[in-house]
C-alpha cells in the first residue's frame, strides 16, 4: 500500500505544474492533499475524480484558502468530512476515509506564522485535537493521519533551527505538543521511525534561494498508530518535479488497504 501526502498550495496551480499525471503514475493507493485553495464551484471533473481515483473534499468557507481532500483507488466504506467543530470546519481541515479496519485522514493543521491571532487559533486547534487523537488511539482500528502539521519537531527537522526558536512552527509549546502525541499518546512519526538521521525536508520558503540551497522544514508527516506504523517499509520525499512550495511525502506500507 502506497500513501502520499501533498500540500498543493492551490489545486489549480499544482495541476498546471503536472501534479495529476504524476499522481496517476505514482502507484499511490491513497493521496491526501491539503491547501486546495478552491471551493466546490472551482473543482473540475478531473480534480474531483482523476482517472482511477475517487475523491472526497472539505472546502474552506473563505475563498482561495485552506481546504483538504483525499483520493483513493478503492471507494471507502465510509467518509467523514470535518471534525464536527464549527470554527475549524469552516476552514476545511479534515477528511477521514475508512477502509476495513484502517482509517486514513487528510489533515491541514493551522499555521500561526501570519499573525499572533492566527497563532492563538493554532494553539486552540492543538488543545482541541489532542483529545481527539487520544480517542482515535483508543479505538480498535489503525489510523494514518497525513498532512501539513505546520510544526517541525526536532532540530533535525529544519535547517536553520537556531534562528527559528521563537518562530511559529518551531515554538517550544508546539514541539512539546508533538512530543506528547508520540511519547504519551503513542502515535508514531512514520518517516522519522524509518530514517532517524535523514532531515526529510518537505517545505521551503519562496524567499531567497531556500529551495535551491535546501534550507527547508519537515512539516508534512504521516503519523500513524503503532500497528500500521510497523508495516512501513520505505519512504521518500519526491523532488524530481516541483508542484508547490511543499514536496509530496510518499510512504510504502506492507499492509493491505482492506
């Protein structure tokens, strides 16, 4: 089973850069996408159901903002659109698809980099979402939560960590939240479990020559329950083509979708 997570920074923009031909040739069973920056009226038939895939989406109320989707080769048994939290659901941040005993989630966690107000929204989301993840962990199911978590966990996860200690995305409170998720609640950072010493950057600023110089951040994760995490065999960051300011994270699991 191959699962991809990709922040598109606009589905129309990524499509114009060849994302969908790549996706269809990637061998992915499930593709989780974030930052659609589109609403239902903007979605073409090719965006809604690319050849060979079923698509499910949550759009943000605000135009040109946020939004998540999940594509799968198999039709899910059940789909959940949104968290059931009005404030966060208006921003289009969560789609869950169930396949037998496995659930896959496409998540776009808020960014706090634009203002202190947005940072407080991010903290509120973290406060709300940790108990949700605890509840999922307690279920008799396996879960993989794919997406842009907007937090780099450890110094290995961003190039210029010393210069970002007071910046959103690497704040002590954010990092401690991920540590709790892994060490106390028992979720697994799949890429880091496979490659303890490889940075694995997935996002680069458009400023300067960050991408060319590989001055990046690892903020896109596949975070899984232990059973399916143990089935992860290999992972890579796809950089042969550039669809967005993020690169797709690809993970192969020795686990059937159903």
